[in-house]
């Protein structure tokens, strides 16, 4: 297993281009099994482990998948021969549950391993299953597998008790081929959900209301293959904005969508950054200043994203002042805190709040990545820490960031990967 070595203290300066959004691409890859007669081509695909895992999952079902050198992916589901998502693949990537809706919609059958939890929480999927059973699916859950069957899905009113991103996406995909109309209330409004709906409409679906908390879907008979480019990754955008801010530097971010990170920009302005933006680019200048502490409370989009909580925690560890970070989405998304404390951070945990007393400096140490965004936050801490930081278990980071050390090296960071 590799590790990342970071010698802190460099002020980051330069330009970085954002890759396609992991959390938009994963459901689109799964939705491709619903296409009849023509292939689906997806462009602007990030080079991530989660993408290759999803490709492996689809290939073992019999879907023909070809990738070119620029990570454009062509999928032909006409060769599909089984509807199984096995544990050995699902255990490494929970979002495999996203094959459930498309397989049931197109073939009326699916056997998917229960995803199990992960470092940030138990990650149950009962809202997915309850909604699908309302649409006519019968489930048999045994030995850690969900066996699901239905004749044809029936459109109906689905009201989620809690906002769920992949729950909304599973029902959105399933309802495109259901009999009649489906209305999803308390739907997730994330840009990745909107991008998936736009992709499905290109395939011939009839979806309206996406981006609001009420989505309506009129079932159609079939969906066709299309060529589509995924939207840029707003969490990668936010992560690089914080990388510049935490080191007192300046950065220009290209190929992004600035209004998808409006709340992150607002928080970084509060911390003292000078930020300008166009629709597709953002410039941040920290002018060599130390950031000011900012309070954060995570919530469903358009509130502050939980996937940026660890990165703002890192910023606050060296900010001037005390800050409170409240995590409202996941029950265990503070695993990065004990690692940052090894670097001298002063953080107290009280239930779902982290109280951070900003320090003048952090000191490099050996730390361990525990989950995708925690590993990004440890890189950010290492960039500003005095001395050397070694980050182990960086397979977590490779799941969700496309060539992160190369992009940081372009900005002047002293960071490299070392095989262990
Ligand atoms: C998606 O996960 C993202 N993953 C996560 O990104 C992201 O952190 C999360 O949404 C919240 O924005 C993908 O899109 C692939 P949820 P998801 O269902 O859909 C509870 C990353 O870093 N819940 O919106 O699994 C759940 O436990 C990843 O890229 C139930 O109780 O999250 C959580 O507390 C990490 N029952 C809350 O709802 C259910 O049936 C929101 O979860 C489903 C969810």
C-alpha cells in the first residue's frame, strides 16, 4: 500500500483544472444498463478507483465496457447476462447499490449485496428498499444479499422521511421505465442528482422538477443510448480552494461551476479570502494571511456539504480564533480529528460538534487516512504543517480524487507518493 509524503510550508500558487464529478458519474454508469438498441458514451470521466470498480461491476454482469486513453467510456448493455452485484465488489464501494433501481426497471430482477457500513457511519439503505417496495418490488434479504424482483415497476408517490442522495437517484432511475407517474417528495437537490436527471432525459426519460425537492417522472417504454459529459466535481473544487487558503496562497480553478460551490466560497470569504468568479472559473487569493476561524453546519444541498466538512476542519485548526463544526448528516464523520491532533491540532468533540481552537502552527507527523474526505483533509493539514507528514492508507484518497498529488505539485506543493 502506498503512502503520501508531504513537506509542509509551501504557499500554493497557480491554476488547476477540475475533473468530472465522481458522484454524478457513478449513477450514470449504473443507469446505462437501461439503454436499449444503442450504446451509452460518457465523457469527462475522472480517473478514480470508484469508477474502475463500477466498470468491473458492470463487466462482470456482462455489460460491454470500453475505455479510451482520455477516460471516455462506452457501455453496451445488450450483452448483459446476469443481474448480480457481488459482495467482494460492493464492500469496497457502497454506491454499488445504485445498480438496484436500473436493473429492476429494465429487467425486473437484481441480486445486490447489502453495502454494509463504512468509516463515516452505518449507511443503511432501508429508504431505498421501502420506496422500491412501494413501486411493486418484492425483496428477500438473506446471507447479506438483497434479492429483488418485480413484474413492471408501478409509478407512485414516494416521500422520503430524510433527504437521501442515492435514495433519490435509485428511485429517479427506477421510475423512468415504471408504469405511470412517480412523484418524489423530499427529493435530494444536489447538482449530481440534477445532472443524472438531465442525462436520463437525454436518454428519453420524462423528468421534471429536478433540483427542487419535488421531482416528477412520467414512465416511458424504453430509453436509448446517448453521449453525455458529466458535470465538474464541486467537492474537488472546494478541496483545492481550501488547499490555497490554508497555505495563504492563490489559485485559479478552471472547468468548474462556481454556483455549485456558492456556500463554500461564502465561508472562505468569511475566513479572509479574496474570491472572484465567473460561471466556470474561480480565483482565490489569501494574500499570505492566516485564515480566520469560521463556523460550519453541514446539511443537504444547498446547505454546507458534509463532503467538505473535514477540509474546513483542517482550515480551522490553524485559523485565528475558535470555531464550531456541526456534522448533521453522518454519525461518525470526525475520524480525521484524532489524526490531526497528532499534528498538534486542538479539537474537542461534543456529540456531533467539533470545537476547534486555532493554533499558530501544526507539526508534521505520521497519520492514517480513514475515509475519502478525511484523507483529503490530512493532505491539507500536511501542506501547512511544519516538517514532514506521512499519510498511510491512501487508497481512500484514490477512490475520489483524480491525480491529486500531481495537481498539488503543479501548485508548488512538496508532495509525493511512496510505495510502502
Ligand atoms: C451520497 O451518499 C454521497 N455518495 C456521499 O458522498 C455524500 O456524503 C452523501 O450523499 C451526503 O451528501 C454518492 O453520491 C455516491 P445519503 P448517500 O443517503 O446517498 C441516512 C463522498 O465522499 N440514510 O444522502 O449514501 C444516511 O445514513 C461520499 O463522495 C438512512 O438512514 O448518503 C445519512 O445519515 C461520502 N437510510 C443520511 O441519510 C437510507 O436508506 C444521508 O445519506 C439512506 C440514507
